[in-house]
């Protein structure tokens, strides 16, 4: 799941070398924190949050297929 989020983010931003994904495993849910360069945050979020929501949808579908739950947080 971590690799999927990293790959999606790297394709969206201008500085892919600064994309960092941190995985925090919990009891019932895994939280993935996405950090990008300051100027790339808007590209990952998208207009009205549509890009971020699409990334969350893909992540949730993968997690469900694996029998898990996952949440994506975009950190400034």
C-alpha cells in the first residue's frame, strides 16, 4: 500500500525525490502519511480535493482486497 501511494504521488508532483510516505500501523486501521515538497501540495490535493479523494479511493480498494483498512493523510 505504501508503494502504491508513493508511486501515485511521484507521478503528480514536480519534485518526486521529495515524496515521503510513512506507514503507521494500528489495531484496526493503517494510516499512511504523505509528505511532498511545499510547492507540490496543491498538485497532490487537486481542485476541491478531488485528486486526494481519488487516491484515497484507490487505497481503500486495495486495502479492502487485502482484508485491511487504510487511511491517507496529506501532511504539510
